[in-house]
C-alpha cells in the first residue's frame, strides 16, 4: 500500500503550536507511507496541486491529510483525489487544528498529539474501502400542506418555477387566519387584498391542484420520491351540479353556531364555508345535519333544483407522488378561557383580538355603530401577552404579532368611535418591524394611552368590567372600569402539529412549533431531507415574515426539483444478514426511520435514502449485525490501537 | 407576470454578507450561474465580525466560514470581491451590468495566502485593522481575517509606501518575501460587463454612528464602545483573543445602553433596529461568563425579545444577576478614570447616577451610506429612513423594478434567521425569472 501524508500549517493556525516538520518526518518513517509533505495551506490551489501530482507520479492509493476539521474541507479533498482518479473515500483526515493546535499551547506536547492523530489516521487509511455515491431520480413536484397565506404563496412560487404542486387544506376554504382579519398592520390594507388574489392565483394555476377539505394521512419514502395518501372528505354536495343558488340554505331547519367565525354568528347545517371567499363549495355539516343524525330530514335534497345534494357521497383516499414537501399548517389561537382570572367566556365585555377583528370587519362593512350587546363601547381596554410570555400557561415565548396588532386595533377604535377612551396594558411594547414603531407612535398620537403593567384580574362592575393590576411605572395599583376589553391572545402551535410531526418524523421545538434544523443558517429546513417549513407553523410571525419564509421555503423545495436527482451519501449503515435476527432494537433508536423489519425474511432492511449514517444503530445492535460503512469496527479499532501504541 | 425573454440565466447578487451568500447558494444550487459582487476584499459581511450569536450562542465564524468556503468553491458562483457595480442598464431578463474591480496589487492566481508578505511589511502592526474596528493592527499588505474568502492578500493603497510614496526602502520587503511573485504594484482598476436576468440586492447595513449622540461621549471616551466594537473585543479571534479588557484592564462594572440611534427622532431614526435588545442580552451574558463578579447593568426602553427562543434566552440572562434599568441615560461624563452615567429610572420614577468602567452602546442598524446611489442605479426607491423599498406592502422581497429583489438588512434591520429566510425567498423569486427565460 502506498500512502501519502499531507500536513497543513493553516497559515500560523497550526504551525504556531505544532511543529509541522517534525510531524511530517514522523509520518515519513511509517512503513506504508511513501511520501509526506507539509504546506502552508493544503486547501489552497497550489496545495491541492501538490496532492494531485503525487497521486499521479507516485501512484498513491491512500491519502491522509492532517489539517482542520473534516466538516471544513473533507469535501474539498475528496474532490481533489477523485480528480486524480482515486476513489474519493480513500481519504482520511486527521484534525490537528480544532482537536490540537487551537486547544493546546504547549508546543512539544501538541506536536506529540498531532503525531498520534496522524498515526491513527494512517492506521485507518490502510483499511479504507472504496465507496460509491449513488443517485436517484426526483419526482418533479411538491406537496404543500396548509392553505393559509404561507402555503398558498409557497405553492404559487413552486408552480411559477415550472413544477407541479398539490396544495392540501384541512378546512373547506383557503386563506387561513389572514382571511379572518380586518385591516392588517402596519399599513392597514385590507386582509382581503392579500388573500383574494392569492386564492385566485392558486385556484387558476394550471400546475397547482388544490385539495380543500382534505388531510394527509400517510407519508412514505424520502426526498425525491415521497408518496402521500390524502383523505378527501365529502361535501355531500356535488360541486359540478351546484350553481350556488342558496335555496338549500333556506330550507334547512338547523341553526349551528359558526366556529370558523369565532362563534359569533349562526349558520345552517348546509352552508357556504366562507361568506366572502371566491372558492366556496357548499357543504353539509354532518354533526348538525338531521339526516346524518336520524334520517329525519331531507329538505335540502328535495329543495335543490339541480339535484346536487348527495347524502351518499363518499370520501376518497388519493395517492400523490412528490419530490419535496412544505409544511405550512400555521398556528392556532390561545384559548383565553385558560386564564380564568381575565373573565373571558364569563363576561360578554371580554373578547379576544381575533373576535375583535371580525367585529371591526363587519362594522366596517355595514357602517353600523359599533355595539357590544346594546351599548356603544366608549372605554376600551386592550391587554397584551394573553397566553404568551406566561410560564403559568406553559408558553414562555413571545407571540411576536400581538403588540403590533393591538396598536392597529387601538388606533382603529380611536379613529372610528368618537370620544372613546382607549388604554393598552403592556409588559413591553414590541413593535420591531418595518413601519411598526411608526404605527405605535401614530396610535399614541391619536390618543391611545399605554400603561405598563397587565391586569392581574378582571371582574364585573355594574354593566362594565373592571381591570385590576399594578402600574409598573407609577408603582401604584390601579382599578379601572371599561365597556369592552380586548385580549391580545397569543399564537400557539396548531392542533394537528403533533400528529403531522409523527407522520413525517419531524421534531417540535420545546414551544411546540415545528423545529428547523439550524436556528440561524437553515431556518426553513427540517432534519428530514426534502421537508421544509413556512410560516407560523415554525413559530409566531407576522404576514410579512410569513411571506418571506414562504418564498424561501419554495426556494428550498425547488432546489432538488431543479437538480432532478439526489445524491445518496454512501457513508451509511449496512446490515449483515447472516447475523441479524430481526429483533428490531435498531428500529427504535433510529431517528430517521431508516430501518424497517422485513416480516417475511425476519430481517431488518435499510432505506439508503433515509439513513444519515449517524451510527446510533451500530452501537444498539446486540449482535453486532449493523456496521457503518467508512467507520467499521475494524477501522476504528485500528485507530484506537495506533493511538495506544503511540504512548 | 408576463413571460419575458431571458437572455442569460445568470443572476447578479450585490453584497456578500450572510443574505447575499444564502441567495447565491440557493440560486446556484438550482443550476443557474451567479455573479456575486462584494465591495470588501472578502465575503462574510457583518456576521464575520460577531463573536457568538443569539439565542443559541453558537460561534458566529464557526457556522459562517463553512458557508463562505461553499460560496467560494461553488462551480456556479463567481464571487467578485473588492468590486463594485457601477452601471446597470436594461430590464428584467436582460440587465447589462458593469462591475469595477479594484486593484489588489496581488495576483489572485499566484497568491497562496501564506502570509509571509505581511510578516515582512515595514508597516506591520502599524495600521488600524478595520475588521477589528480599529482595535487591532495590521500591515499594509493584509488579509481582513484568517478565514477570509478568497484567502488572498491585498495591498492597502492608502498606507503602502510603494503606492503612496513610490518607494519602500531599497526594495519592497513584501515582494521579496513572496515566493510566488504574486505582488504586482502596476495592477490597474478593471471594468467588466456581464449580463444577468435577475438581480438580488443584499448590501446589508451600516452601524449607527454613535458620535451623533454626543451626550454618550462615544469617540471622546475610549471606554465607550459601539456594539460591533464590543463583538470584536469578545471574539476569540479578535484583538484581545476574547478577553474583555481595555488598555489591558478588565472592567469590573459594565453598563449597556439600548436603542442608541434607534427609536429616536432626535437623530431621525424612528424605527426599531430589531436586533439590539437581543445582542445586548447576549453581550451581557458574555461579560457574566468571562468576568463572573462584574456588575452589569442594562438600560432599556422595552425589551424586544420576540423571535423563536428569544424570550427564553432573555429569561436566562435575567437570572444571571444582571440589573435591568428602564430608562436610557441622558448623559455620560468622565470622573477620574471612571464614567458617570446619569438618567432617570422610569420604573422607580427617580433619577440615578451610576459609576462604571465600560459602556457598551447598542448601536442601531442604519442604511448603507451609498444605498441611495445604488438605488438610483437599480431604479428602486427607498423609504424615508433610507432602507430599500419593497413594491408591495407585506411582500418584503420584490421591488418596484421587475427582476430586482431584496434580501437581508438592506430592506430593513433583521436578525440572521430572518435575513437567511428572506434571502432564500429572494432566490426563489429570481429563479422564477430565470426559469421563465430558459423554458
Ligand atoms: C388577532 C390577530 C391579528 C393579526 N393581525 C395581523 C396583522 O394586522 N398584520 C400581520 O402581518 N399579521 C397579523 N396577524 C398574524 C397573521 O395572522 C399570521 O402571520 C398569518 O396568519 C400566518 O399565516 P400562516 O399561513 O402561517 O398560518 P394560518 O393562517 O394559520 O394558515 C394555516 C392553514 O393551514 C391549514 N392547516 C392546519 N393544519 C393542517 C393540516 N394538518 N392539514 C392541512 N391543512 C392544515 C389551516 O386550516 C390554515 O388554512 C394577526 C394574528 C392574529 C391572531
Ligand atoms: C453588534 C451586533 C451584534 C449582532 N448580533 C447578532 C446575533 O447574535 N444574532 C443574529 O441573528 N444577528 C445579530 N446581528 C445582526 C446581523 O449582523 C445581521 O442580521 C446580518 O449581518 C445581516 O446580514 P446581511 O447580509 O443582510 O448584511 P451585512 O452583513 O451588512 O452584509 C452586506 C454585505 O454587502 C456588502 N456591500 C455593501 N454595499 C455594497 C455594494 N454597494 N456593492 C457590493 N457589496 C456591498 C458589504 O460589504 C457586506 O459584505 C448583530 C448586529 C450587530 C450590529
Ligand atoms: S408581541 Fe407583544 S403582546 Fe405579543 S407576546 Fe410579544 S410582547 Fe406580548
Ligand atoms: S431592538 Fe431593542 S434596543 Fe434595538 S432599537 Fe429595538 S427596542 Fe431598541
């Protein structure tokens, strides 16, 4: 065997604390080493040339580079040696920078350690085996889960890039929470302006298939070739036949409180899921409908002039094949009844900010005087951080939008209810985004009064409610009566996050939102290759940041599609079928679900596309049936042996 | 968007900070060519100067430099450092861009980055190092920092004796020391023209010049530091190797002041800079870690810890025996060797006076000095405070000029995760233009 050893100075980074020449001479003495060199920057072009020349001239068959961490330049050097015709995995790196020169200051002993590391690398290099990176093809389409503003934007971008998209939305309508807002901070344009055009764009795009009222039930496969099973729920109204005349609504005898409108109004058991979106298909609420209860009613069916009502309609399961997936399932809103001391659910004068959005939207539309019950509210309080920054309810995080939407809502009151008195109770005012501080200023200028210190209690006082708390600036307790109190309820993880997480083997952060793989540099990627995050499913954020993320997630998801193939790293686990007993212990430790039991052969099988080569299974297997390529037991033992002999 | 004919599936990215790098990688990974123009001698931007990053406290250069190497070696990216865009013509799909490459006086192909030239330079350790905010020193031939990409030296034309006086001893020592004959004092500025289908602007921010708030004494008292100066002081690769000191003395009392140059109409910046609350919490934590018995005070208006994991981080820092004082000081003045800080504590409603050894100003993020000029060249406008303006409210990436997109802090202040997400978004939108042209 002919080994070449290359010791890098890394400028002065290594050379200052390690005697590189001594290490080079030490390596030269090794019987298998035919050449050993040192150089200022091995990774530079001239350094790379040195290695390439030697491989050709000396016919080297294994290379050891003693330099910085392999995360830094392993790829560089693999490229170098494969350019000279060697298998790229015939390379071993000895990390004498991070593991040696950067952490030791005694030059003599650091040099000894560097020698040990090099001799271990030489020992392993002799046992390296050739490995081949594999490629597989990619289905040129994406699945986007969630039809809020994030999901719609991501779907649109992917389609505009030239790929097919399946957009799955759980509810019967697209638009998510934004569709239920009135005007949006900071520039106060109508939410409809943001949502309407996007709904239209995704519905009309030839490459987007929208699946409303549907849910993902199963996901298999891996990046490039996922397959998903989607449950499409029945509407019991034939969308083709129905001409949206609304006769059925008139005939239905049942009244239901509408959840989707924060329980503020009633609807029928057969209904338009939204009253203002263009994407409506009528549907029947099976929990309320008398036909589904006891078959006692079929009035709508009899009334419909088109014969569109079909109680026998069945849901179906659809299979889709995609290359990548974007999760955009958004958020839910904190349930304010959990803060019993604030009286939500008990007093009609206490409402949530989301409800307030609906109220202002409808007051705006009808131009009627704002009323709560019979009274025109004049004294209105806003309370920040309800369900956020509150360890008592288990949400330590800040919801990021409520300070600014409160400024928006408070300003609305001052501009729309003459001689109203508006007070905002806060902990900190977090109006951090572009144009937000200005909005906060504007609200204050228009007479909104900010008080530091959120109330500890809200109770009834005549036909008003009274807020009690402590003013943190004056250091004095306050007690003040209001006609209306709006709670700035925070954003919480969406209900389905947990099951979706399990379905796709994703992780959640401690706060319950989906976890990105690296909080700084990969904020849109998950630990599963090919699955990405967009919008508030990853953490609370406003529309602007949600959209930026949605475009970003589309970029991440289309990269693989543009490439048309994915490389499979060959440094993965391998099963010795002669030893494996199919006990399944490894399956439990694998974080990436790469191992499954083949029930017929009673053997574990490995999905090479899912395995990340982490090595967890190797150490778990009681029989030693799994080994990790490139880190085989004999390779590691040779390293350990070389280290011990060095003493 | 009507399909327009794209002449060349090339994207131009202006600015090689974390946003520009992310945008470049996202575009290049899809198979399109990228020309990345960076005006400094290295890519990396401000993130390269940071010590640790909130809220996870990972070392900034450890996560940044692999990315820089990736950009530097990507087959689809041509990184033109020490270069500037001087002219832009044309429309989406067919922009003609002229780029000026400043002379480095060092042949990029020959330089191995060994550093012997800098060791030999007569000006060695005489010139204030910009990268270290002037706290450290460098030679006239230099590399901004050891992990710079490209790892190539350049000569500072304002300080090199050969270039300023035409003579350096008998023979320039750097030239003598260079084993590959890479030094070339005759190099000239060079203009190149390229064509691109889409442009991503990622020119980042400048730090607020704290001298504009004379009451804080920045520039007058050497123990009043700006945010980035303090980052360099903390950094293990910085001039003090990470030991927090000035003039060799470890401060026992440190005061941080937030919102310096932000939320402040007296300096014309009404906006919030979005990162300084958090970087102050981080810096206070670093002081606590390295000087366990220091008295640390943070003066603030509101604590804006809004991002993922930020409130949790802030909570942790609060428990590290750090005094939070609501109300920014009105004045800082010198008493003997110490600084006196005077202001009103708005929670207690009483005035305070505090003596300290070191003051760190949470200097805000302001638009690049040359932003207006670049904006004019690009045909895009800016908001009153000077950041580039997006075309639609809520959409932070597209501009009023089709084919020109924004990424990172040039659009408005933001932290690294938000800059990176937006940069990927800008890449998506640029690639839509490029893909339309190709098909
Ligand atoms: C009261 C209030 C006022 C606000 N005001 C403003 C404002 O003025 N300006 C501003 O910028 N921001 C505002 N926001 C924030 C804004 O609502 C969010 O930024 C935005 O809704 C985020 O969009 P999204 O697409 O991420 O999530 P969502 O809007 O929650 O959309 C998620 C979508 O996914 C669907 N879904 C969920 N689970 C599944 C599943 N398992 N399968 C399929 N589909 C699923 C949901 O049905 C929904 O349609 C406000 C928020 C609140 C609560
Ligand atoms: C003291 C301080 C501490 C911070 N700490 C953190 C932290 O811990 N965590 C965190 O998330 N964020 C932190 N930040 C914020 C962080 O610095 C920014 O989010 C990030 O650097 C933004 O990157 P960018 O690419 O947008 O801009 P920049 O880093 O400014 O990069 C812009 C690049 O463009 C180049 N350029 C400028 N103009 C031109 C031109 N005309 N032509 C060509 N090139 C040009 C510049 O040279 C530069 O390389 C901190 C900020 C400060 C001030
Ligand atoms: S955005 Fe404001 S109101 Fe909402 S949780 Fe954060 S600090 Fe509280
Ligand atoms: S982030 Fe904090 S310190 Fe910075 S300007 Fe905003 S409020 Fe002030």
